[in-house]
């Protein structure tokens, strides 16, 4: 009788292990299949923004279907927001600010549908990447504005790893957290 119980326990344990292995294999396969984001990042790092844009558009297409992200299904809205944020970054780095701003608006739309549990992290990544792109192309004012907008939108600490965050930290502030106004310039007296 004891041998039968041990055999049953071993069999249940073995079935649990098989199920666990199958779940892990399935998860790994879904993460590895058809993702364009890594290739886009590599292309961008190599200076090939056109290829990065093309690949990022494919990544956006993967998650743009209503069954992926919509008002009724939001399980991939965070991923869609990140894809749009990357696309915006590559477009800005390529010199197409208008397209970059459009993709950034689309990222914000996807963020509004993102599960609240992950929204602050996704917000931080999107806003940081877009802010960094503006910083890299020399538009410091827009980079800082995007940083501040991300902070107001509830981004988590990842946003503070941007060059714009460091620039904002170095600006003098008054009690309400805003930069002090400059005193009026008075003409020199004789």
C-alpha cells in the first residue's frame, strides 16, 4: 500500500515537472519568435536609423491589432507603447521630428490603455527614450520638456536616468519646484 502511494506521488511530481518544462519552453519560444525590437536597437546603435525605423514599424504592427491592445483588451498595451516609443526615438534620431512626435503621441495613447500595475514603468521607458533622442540631436529644450511631461504622467525612477533629468536637477528652483524668474534688466545709469 505504501509503495502504491509513493508511486502515485512520484507520478504526480513527474507530471508537474513536465508541465513546468512545457510552460517554460512555450514562454521562451513566444519571446524569441518574430521580435524586431532587438534588431532595431542594434541597427540604431550602428547608426542605421532607416533600418531601425523599418524594424520598429514591424514591432508596432505586431501589437497594434485590437486583440492585442484596445479598450477591451489591454494585455499588450504596455508593449505597444514601448514599440511606439522606440519608433519615435529612431525617427527623431533620423531627423524626422514630425514622425517622431506622431509616434510619441501614439505611445501616449497606448500608455493610457496600459494596465495600471505596469503603467509607471512603461511611461518611464517611453518618455526617457524620447527625451534622450531629443537630447542626442541637440534639442535640449524639448528633451527637458519631455522629461517633465513624463514626470507629471507618473513615470517611475527609470525616467531619472536621462540626460534631461540631470540638467533639470542642476537648474536652480524656488519653493514651488519651478525655476526662478530672472529679475528685469535695468538700463545702466550715467
